[in-house]
């Protein structure tokens, strides 16, 4: 006869739960149809009612028994035979026979033993466990860890307390497969669940039955929480640094700060120490990182790098931030780029300190001290890269009020002290240590604008008036720069501005490749009037020629960056855009755009060396964006001169993504030397470089077989006639919970040097990766790249809830 007291069991369970939580019974929850549940709530998620039971003494926990046969003996022991179970709120025990001592909580199980507690499951032919003291032994056990998702076997499992146990002759894997590809074997492993720590003695990592890693002492976290210990090592090789091996150690110092130390051995350079310290407070956060190599075998010098980023909120709208970066020398990033990351293209390192206030909805202000470290290319034949002006300091005040009785008001105000760094010896002809490179000084600017947007269904018009006011105090140093002799040290400029921006939108129902669509027609007119002001005596600190594109075509100034030059204008920009949108989803299938400026007056304001513009019309701007199918996208943008038929700028690209793990991308970019664009008659000097850029990039990922995928990228500079970067890799997806990757990279670190790197990775799902992790690198460089190994979903202590 099977003894199952379900009604008593359910009633006592509910009463016990209410007593433990200290809550009263709530009113019944009315039923709800699935259609009435919000769409965002229909997915499976962990219920807030699933709480870990705690706070109730074991003596007050009710126990329930189920079996085919039940017997009592004289020692207050219950003998359960046949499909036997003992259940409490905090544990479940099953077996063919269970001897349960009610007074002590001792449970002895024979045959198909099963013990579950806190989501952890242990199975074995024989279990001896005390429910009250939470101690026991299980022989020849199979186990599953609910919080971490790992599983394995052990010859003997000893449970010392609720949080501590020891396993002898253990094999462990965190892979949910019947036959895991990898496992860890150790004669002894100690678990401490409260400390989130497992310690394996003389552990060996096996892959496909072959030992690939051994350690006399291995500490690892049980759950996905931070824990001090060694991280997965990385290794690889590059032509600049030789063979590389790094073994990070993580210090979990406190819940709100930690430290990672990374010794990195490079066969051509030596032993480098890296560190990263992260911290987080109630009102601040930041990171401090750096590296140090006491003696580079190649240069016989100290090599170092550091970076500090900090954000602080003081309350009442006040804040501060820091972004400080520095390296020991110009070649640091070329010699020590992290494997798989091309940092050699870094030209400037910023050092920024900011204090600001944003405590008003209409006003904000900041003071910023901004300096740079300029990274020079010291290879033979490379030209000197002039530093940027430091801002020591810059005061900024912004005021804005929108929709104030229909008006929008904006005020931008700057006061900046520009300082050009002195030249430091680097062997460039004609330059000496301490030489002043350019004049410096201060600039105060104020831009104030008022507009009145009128927006109606199908059309809009926005008239706007603005006023630029500037004051310059410049140290021309005529003794060092004779060409500036006679220029005034103080100069002011006031420039008014007026513009009208207007547009229409028409729609009609149509079809796009046979599918119902909505086509729009969006003409736009933008008129700009800025009177001429002579600005030839003003210095140029941070201003250049803006890239002519669809956004800039409707902008107020021909120049970008600062306001050292404000272009005179009497012009009209005409733009037209048409789109095809899916009628059901609104998804944009195709857009065509064109724009051109019409000039009513010649532009006279130029940068030094530039020529006035006398054309009556600007270059044409055209753009195409098309999603020809759900898998194929193309884009094209161009700027060309209708009179000379010269192209001044062109970008094009396509991306095809027919299925998972399959994508192909190609792009082309051309940009004429900006000096030729602004002045077609520009003549190059004997040492004047041509700044025209023309590049092609091709990248992709493609499955060769069901297991092997090929990925790669090639960047070719047509103007330089060389490959600036090439990547080639193979990825193998294993049968269960593993993948292998080999990636080759070759990239230009300067005009005259290249670096070659090769790195390998064996990814073991649930454990980590052996070797250098290329996933982030591949994702940055190969558009649409996807890892062949899907992530293992997170588990909880309720994963095996009974």
C-alpha cells in the first residue's frame, strides 16, 4: 500500500511557509487569460515567490514521507521501502529504502539514493545524511551543482555542513552534455559554498581524454561571482614582441573595488607587469591601469604606460572627471600592442581634467584643462606630426531654453587659453629642442541664437537669427615667426547670422518589388546669410574644413572644430529625399537623397593657404541606402564636381548575411586632399604630402563545412599601394561544448614597419578559454561576426526545483 497524505502535506506546507515569512494569507489572485498578460511579461522568468527558505530552526520544520511500505521500530525509526521519499522544506531525499530517525534527523538510504538541497543534487547507491546537522557521506556519487550548472562524479562525497563538503577522486565538467568533451580530475576537491570557492589538489584538465593542463593547487569559483585567484592564461606570438605568455591574478578586495595583476613575458622584450585597479563608490567610480617593463631587451630602456579614468558626483549638480593617459615613448603602442588589437594607429593621448555644474534645467558650466601627448612616427621618411594646442584651461557656459512661448534660445560661451607645446628632440631636420612651433594665445567666443520652429503635419519652417562674438589676444612672437610681424595682439570679431530651414513631406501608397509600400517625397530648402568679416589676422587654433556631407550641407559654417573662421555666406541648399517603407512594419527598404548648394555670392573667408570660392554651385551630394532583401544591404554616398566631373569623396559598401555564421562585407572609401577640394589650383611643394585617401576593405565569415568556418579581413590602401591590415582565421565547432580558433594578423604599425601576430584559442564552454581570446577582436574587425559556440544559459538555485 502506498502512503501518500497529499492533503495534509499541502496544508502543512502552506502554513509552514506563512509562518516562516511572517506574512498573513492574501486574498486569492483573480485568474487571467494569456491574452490579457502584457507581451513583455509572457516570457518565462524567475518568480519573486521562489525564495530560499531560511530562518526556521530544523526542529520546527515539518517532514513528510512517501513510500510503498512504511514500518516503525521501537527506537522511533521509520523504515520506508519502495519508492521511498523524505521531504522537508529545505531538502528532498529519495531511495529504494530509507531509514529515517525522526529524533535526530538521520537518513540512511540504500538503492538509487537521491539528495537535493539548495538546487544541488547528489545521486549514489548509498547515502548517509543527517537533515538536522547537515552532515553525511555519499559513495560513488553523481552530482549536479544548481547555482553554477556544473556536474561530475566522485568516489566519496563528505558533507561537513550546509556550505562545506569534500569530494574524493572527483571528475567535474560544466558542460550539459551526456559525454562532455572536457573534464577536471582531482584526487581531492574541497567546496565552500558560502565563500564561493572550490579548491582542487593536483587537478588535471582533460580534453578528449588527453591531459592538457595540470596544477598542484587550483582555486575556482562555484558561482558566477567574483573571487580572488588566477584567471585563464593567454599566449601567442608577434614579430615585434616574440612569444608571449600572460597569467593574470585577480584580487577580489571588496564588493566595490578589485585589482588584477598581469605578468606578461615576451621573449624579445622581457618580463612586463601590468595592473588594473577598479573602484566604485556611492558618488564616484573609476579605473587605474598601467604596465611597466624595467628593461626592454631591444632598446635597453624602461617602457611604461598608464591610464586613469575617474568620475565624481558631488551633489547639487556639481561633478568632476579625469581622463589621464601617458606612455614612455613614441613607439610604445607599436612595440607592445596587445595580441589581436591594433593600437599602433593612436596619434594623440588626451589628458583631461574637468570640473562642472549641471544643476539647472537651463544652464550648465564646466572648466576643463586639456593637454595631449603627441605620438610621433619615428620611422625613416616620416614627417613630423605637429602637436595639437593644449587648452590650459577652457571655461564653458551653456544656456538653453526650448519652446519658450514657441521660441528656442541657445547661448554657447567659451573662454580658452591655447598653448602650443615646445618641440622635444626627435631628430627631425630643421627642429631643435625647446623650439616654439606656433603662436599661442587666448580666445573668448559667444554664440547666441533664437529660432521659432513652426511644425505642422506635412511641412515645417524654422527661421533663426544668431550672433557670433569673439575676442582674441594672441602672442605672435614676431622674432621667431617673421611672417606674422605687424599683426595686432588683440582682435575682435562680431558676425550676425540669419537662416530659414523649411521642408515638405508627401506620401503615397505604392509597391516595392511587389510588396505594399509607402513612398515619401521630402524636399528641403535651407537659406543661409552670413555677412563677410575680414579674419585674416586671426590665428587658427582648432579649426579645419568641414567634410561636405548631407549633415554639413545644412549647417551654418563651412569650417569645423572651433570658431577661428566663420565663413561668409549667401546661399541656398536644395535637398530632396525619397523613401520606400514597408506598409506593415515601416521598415525602410530604399532611400535616395540628393543635395546641392547654390551660391549667390563668392565666399571670401579662407584658412591660411586657401583660395576664395567663386563657383556658383557646390558639388553634388548623392546617397543611396537599400535593404534589397532581409539579408542584403547596400549603401553609396558620393560628392562630385559637376563641371570637372571630379569625384571629391565617395563611400560604398554592401553586407550579405544569408544565415547564421555566414556574412560578407565590402567597403570602399575615397577622399580627395581637402586642400585640392577647397582650391583646385593647389600646387604641392617638394616635401608636401598628398593627403588623398583611397581604401578598400573586405571582410567576412563563412562556413566551409558543418564544423569549420573561415573568417578574415583585408584592408588595402590604394593611395599608399600597401596592405594596412590582413586577418585570416579558422574556427572549428566541436561536437559538444568546445571550439578551437587559430587567427593570423598582420598590420602596419607605422609607415615603414609591420607587425605579425599568430594566436590560438581552445574554448571550453563552462570553464573558459585557453590562449588569447580573439572574440572581441574578431567582432570589432569583421562586421556581423558570430561565435560558433552559443552561450550556456544562466542557471539558478531553483533550476531543479521540486
